C-alpha cells in the first residue's frame, strides 16, 4: 500500500485551488475559506477600521471570485497569496466604487507598496520594469485624445459605452481611438 504524500500548507492550498478549478471541489473551497476569510477581513479592516460589514462583504466576494476564477490561477505567474490578495484588492476597490458613501482618503495603491512577492524573480522584475518604461514612453507619444480614452477604459475601468457617454463622443469613435492607441503602443513598445 502506497503512503499518501503529506503536503505543506501552501502546497495544500494550491492543490485545493486546482481541485476547485478542475472538479468544483466544495471541501477544497471550505479549506480555502477557513484560511483566507480571516486574512481578507483583516486586510479590509486595516484599511478602514470598524467597517465590519464591508469586510464581510468583500471577504464573501473574494470567495465567490475564487470559486468562479480558480481556473485562471497560474502558479508560475504569482503565488496563491498574491493572487488571492489581488482579488481582495480589486473587490475592495469595486466595493468602494459601488458604495461611494464609504469614501476613503486612502489610496488603494498605497496598501500594496510594501507587499513583497514570495516568488520574486530578479530577471522577471527587470523585464517588467523595462516593459513599464517602454509603455510609459509609448503613452507619452500618443495624442491626448487617445491617452484620454485609454485612461478611461484601462485605468478607470470604464466600458467603451461609459467612456463615450462621459466624453460625449460616439461609441465608434471611442472604439477606434482605443484600437489606434493600442496599435501605436504595440509599435512603440516593440522598438
């Protein structure tokens, strides 16, 4: 009889993620729930002390996103903790946007400045920094109308329709500017 291999806690959580992705394993979700919900709640409460309802809502949303997006997790791209807390960060931002009465003076980016990726790769980091510099240079070369549309769609998370309404432009113009700007950026970045 072959003995089952005992997994380390981090390995078990990754295995649970794959069990959710491949088999919709509810027991695996329960284990991830027990591990991550208190941590996600703490993350939310650190940003806004006393916001227990918000923390509960965001923790629930993160678990729903884990269930629905488990198949998108790629361990070679980021550790599971990094992936889950990226979901938490995005869920918190979405929550604050949706419930704007909970305004915060805290910049969500500030919360992530000191987070260290457990799977840091200096070569990958150098490549990413070079890519960021090239993209920024490419953005600087774009006409202001194309930069404005890209900012609405990619930085503010607006749909093309929302951007068209805010800028009082036809939807087709927004789509054309986005397409043209992305094409130009591709050319600038490849140089």
